[in-house]
C-alpha cells in the first residue's frame, strides 16, 4: 500500500518543479559573445563580441585563426623537434588561449593522445608534454 502513496508523492513533486532553462535572449548573448555560463562567472563579458572575449583569453580559438597562428607554428615546430618527426606530419587539434599564454594541442601520427604545448602570443614555447601515458 505504501508504493502507490510514494509513487503519487513522487509524481506531485516532479510536477511542481520548474524548468531552469536559459531564456532565448540570454542564449543569443552567450552565442554572440562566445561565453559559456561557466566562463561568464570567470569574467567573460556577454555584452562584448566573441573576438573581444577571445582577445581577453576567455574564448577558445579554433585552429588557424590569425590571433593564434604564431603560437600554433611555434608549437608544431617544438613538438616535431621533440618527437623527431617532420612538422608537416603534425596537425593542430585545438587552441586554448588563456590570458597571455596559449595552449596548443598537437596531433602526432602514431601517438594515442595529443601533445600539449604552452606558448605565449609571440611564439616563445614554455613547455611541451605528451598527454597520454608514458610508453603509449
């Protein structure tokens, strides 16, 4: 007899909860600015453009954008030297600007995980690191 009561109480509880979805205007601001709800709490300004927020380091850049090309090329060269492969065999999978530094994820053929490269906007490489397990 308790099961129907518990089931009825659960149904009432579910029916009384409200949805917490974002409204259409806020979603448009997020899309235009390139911010996410999380990055907004970290300082990303939803009233600025995606380009302005990317320059401030809040919006991940896509490979090949002018703002990160120097960092990408420097990282491709550094990782190629580290793994003893031609730079032309490597590719960039992701670019993550964060203030004055940029992390570039580099794909190396034969590796089961990407390489991470930390550089500044001028192409001064600070570190390269394999993101998989040693020996893989």
